[in-house]
C-alpha cells in the first residue's frame, strides 16, 4: 500500500512539473535559508559552553556611580586574586592581562611577525578553562617567569609544526621565552582568543622593577589599577551574588572604607551576548535572527500551502472519483501526506546541497567558520528539527482540504471554497507580506544607520591620517623622526600620542580635583597623553584657549573637552582655572569641542589631554595623492631606529569602519534573508493568484462576453490582492517601528525612523505584489471565454 502511495505521488509530481518545480524551489530555498540562519543562531548561543564546568565559571566586573550614571568596567584590581584565597565559595580565580598587535620573533630574528594577541595569565588559567593542550603538561606549563604557551598556528608559523616548537625560544619585549606548551587554536566560539600566553609572574616582576604604582609596589597590592580581566570558578552550589558582595566588602576594607566599587559576577556563557554592563543588544539581535529563521521556514511552509490549495480545484474531480470507487478519507489523507513528504524529501536534498555549496560564501559574509560535515550532530539536529517542523506545518492542512471534497458537487462542477478556507488562505498571504514589509523597513533603517555612522562628524578629521605603533627605540628619537617626516611635501602633520585606537579608546581615572568640587561627586575622566601637534593633526576644534607649546611648561598644562567642563560645573572663561590631576597641580589652557573617541553606541565622556610623557603611537596626516609616498617615507625613518621590529600602519577611517564591521555584517545578512523571504512570499502570492484565476474563470468569461476589456479584468483580479497587501502594510508598520526603534536605542548617535521609509516600503510591497499577480491576472483576462463557458 505504501509503495502504491509513493508511486502515485511520484506520478502526480511528474504530471504537474511546473507546479512541482515551484513548490520544490520555494521549499528548498526557504529550508536552506532558514536552516543557515538557525545555524548562525546556534553558533552564537554556543559560545564558551564547550568548557566542562562553564555553569560555574563567571567573569568579574566592577560597577560604580560616576558622571551621574552607573558605570561598568571589565577591568579588575590585581589584589582581588589574593582576597579570593580566603573565600570558601571560590574554587579558583585567574587574572588575565591581554594586549593586542604584539610582535613575536625567533632568536635569530629571521621570523619577526606582528599582529599577535597575547596575554599574561596566572597559572590557574588551565584549572578553570578546558582549552585543549596538544603538547606539555598543564601542571608545569609555567615553571618559571620566562616560559610561554603558544597556539598551534603560532607554533607552525615560527617552527614548522606544533611538536617542533616544544623547548624552542621566542623573543617577546626583548626577552627570551621558552615554549613549554602548545595549545590547539582557541575555538571560534570562545570569548577568549590569544596567540601566546605568558606567565603573570613576568608582568609582576616588570611592574615592581618599574617602581610600581605609587605606594603599591606589587600587582598583589595595587588597589588602583583596574586592568586585569578576572574569571572565577565557584564551587558547585555557590551563590554568585553573595560572592560578588564578598569581593566588594574585601576591597572596601582594603581601601579603609574609601570605595564605591561594587563587584559582580557574570556567567561565562552569557558574556558573549550580554555585556557586563547589562547591554543585551547582541542577544536581541540573535533573537531577531532566530525569529527570522523560523519565519523563513514558516513562509516556505505557507508558500507550499497556498500553492497546494491553488491546485486543489484541479484535483477535485480526481479525489471525487476515488471516493466514489471506495477510497476512505483516511486513505486520501495519507496519500496526499505521502505526496508532501516526497516533495519535501526532494526539497530537503536540494536545500542540503545549496547549504554545502553556499557555506563558504556564508562564512565570509557572517565572519563565521561553520562547517557542513556529516559528523556534526549539532548541525543535523538543527536541520532535522527545521525540516520536520516545516513538514508538519505544511502537509496537514492541504491533506485535510484535498481529502474533504464532496464528490457529487465536485463532479457537477459546483465546487466552491468555504468562507473559512478562503479567509485562512488570505490570512496566510497577509502574514507573509507583514513579514516582508517589516523586513523591507528593517533593511532600510539598518542601511541608513550604517551610512549615518560612516558619515557622522566625529569632531575630528580621520581622512588621510594613518597611525604607526612605535618601539621604545623609535620613541627615543621621535624629535628627529618628526623633523625628517615634515620635510616631505606629502606629509602635512605629524604627532605622537598614547591613543592606540581613536574609535575605541579607554583609559579612565577619577583622580582629578578642581575648585568647588562637591565632596560626594565621583567623576570618571578619560586621560590621554598627546604632544603639541596632536590637535592640529586631527583638526580638532578649540572651543576656548589654545594648545600645548612643546616646552617644559606643558607638564602643568591641561586641555579638557566640552563634556568635562560641563560635568565639572565650571563657568567660562575656562582657561586659567586651576585643577589637580593625579596630585599634579596645573591650569586649564584650552577646551576643545567634543569629539568621539569611543564607539558611537556610547555618549562622549569627559576627557583630559596632557603632556607628561611621550606616547608610542605616531599619527601622520598626508594627502590623497601622496599617501603611498608618505607611508614609504615613514617606514624608512622607522627602520632607522627600530632594528628588527616590523613596520605596520593603519588608516583611521579603515580602523573606524572595522569597529562597526560586525553591525555591517549583520545588516548584510539581514538584507540577504529579507530578499529571500520576499521572494518566497511572492511565490505564495503567485499560488493564490493562480487559485483565484481558476475559481473565477467562468466569471471572467461572462464579463468578457459582456464587453469587459483585458484591463478591466486584470484590475478586477488584482484589486483583492492589493487589499491584502495594504492590510499587511498597516499591520507591519507599527511592528517595524517598534523593532527598529529598539535596535537604534543601542546607538547613542543614531538616525531617525522617518516617515518616508514606511512609504518606500509600502510602495515596494505593492509593486512586488502587482508584478507577482499580474502574470496570472493577464493570463486569465486573455483566456478564450468560449472555453471557459462551454461546460457546466
């Protein structure tokens, strides 16, 4: 019996090749797109869950009130590691001090490679995390302060293979480190990614040798340096809230009660999507994509339902004859279910083929490393549930409808759809176009926001400016280097600062005093070291006063931004007013207009610019045509003093764009899947248009006999669809407005959801609908009325 059902189903698919092709294409594309979205979601939700005890691992963060609002920093003072030893609920704690763009080399300096992500870590690192060690013993990875653990990729770059790296020497910060372990590369779904791990003991030794931080001479004593990233592993059943309070109390006690810091623990499994400050923008986006993935599958199912019901009248006589000759309703239901199942199998196979083919491109767009392999059970779970759910949603209703025809009415040609059936189909189309309009509006808003970010006035001119990290030897000769560079006509300005990344600069302190400062005010201010040429090089505008002079007098001169003087409550004129910064008394010599030095998702914070020491980041302003020569000249001067250290540079505008690349990728994915959803929705609308043309074929024939033109008939058949699309537009606008307003709230500087966006989206939906239904409408209008009316 089952074999017979399959044979009949296959015969029917072949007999209706055109509709079978549309059905299979719509389902295959919908399944492939929906599953790929859900695989992206699954990957985002899987971050850091590969650690065996991830449920007991937390990240520490510090929270305090400053600048009139709650502030959060991921940096933690070093002594909290000491405090944890007396806390019974803490099983282990590791401090991590990361750094970016670091240079490693072999002993002979034959291979000198920069761009490494490094970190100093406590030996407890491997008691907490389950990163796979390929060579070495976790118990003895750091036998002394000159040991290093490298990843497999780093080992292969320098020594050819992971095994060959063991016992070899790497040079870092002019010191030799012996390789005592090789790690498998950090998983893509890990929040931690490093190329080399160095012992915290080495950093602690350097900290003490350099004089420490004021009265604190070791990292275990330094209560003022919020630079460490701490992870805590609690004992099973321990309360993270209670443990956070214990850290806060211990720190406050160590500061003799003078502390407003509140330390909290955040689950390791959530930090990728929810920041320690509670910002869940990434989590919201993952939920949106999960919804998009489910909706794509649902649209594919709806599309199949509409196309199946559109063909139901054609098969009404077949069903009626089979009922008359004895077929039971259950048998017919099973027959049509088998047809759907067979069609789904074909669509699923094509979908899997499309996924395998498109996965490399998908990974490039999404910046993922998803692998389509038969051995990946998690991937097959997503695929299995997606296909099963779509199959059940799509198959039941058409099977019930097709098996429920009245055989006598069908054979007399008096079959007509019930009100409930017709309404249900129209609701499905409205639902599809609600999704389509929401997606169109969303893509327009996302694109506009990304354009707004790219073109926003940041308060400085980032065009034709590149930055170069300098070694200490180059910094020692910076005056000579600057003089040589300024002799070149292609170089307009040169400056040096400690600002590594002008799009994401973080270095704050509360150690600032001024006249009239209230006792209960705790103001955090970003601190940046600059030279006299920094402000002219970046073309930052002055609100009042002037710049540094390049003389010893600059050691007591300070420049503030607009936000700083407002938060401090100072009254103009600002210049000449005394302030104390890190206990160094001085005066304000200038106030600059606010400029963005952090993400546009955050408001501009107070900033103080000073000139006590020289930074190690060179900023060079060139011209549009002279950039290549300017870079070559800068490299030549750099290599005079840098020895074997490699030269690297990056343009500010590229660096700025890189910060928002994740949002741009999200926008690209959203646009892509929105287009797919709209395409599948059009197939569903095509199905309903086909159905309507078949139902009203005799009406159209009568109207044509009575003199109706092709235009009249086309308008008649199209107006119903336009009503559905208009209803969808009305329903979609408030949903899209709410969703996009919530998304834009993640940006401190954002565009508006303007009325014209809804107008463009609505008109686009109407044009798409008209283009879709016009084919069937015109076809019905051109049909010979004699053929439509010759049978009753």
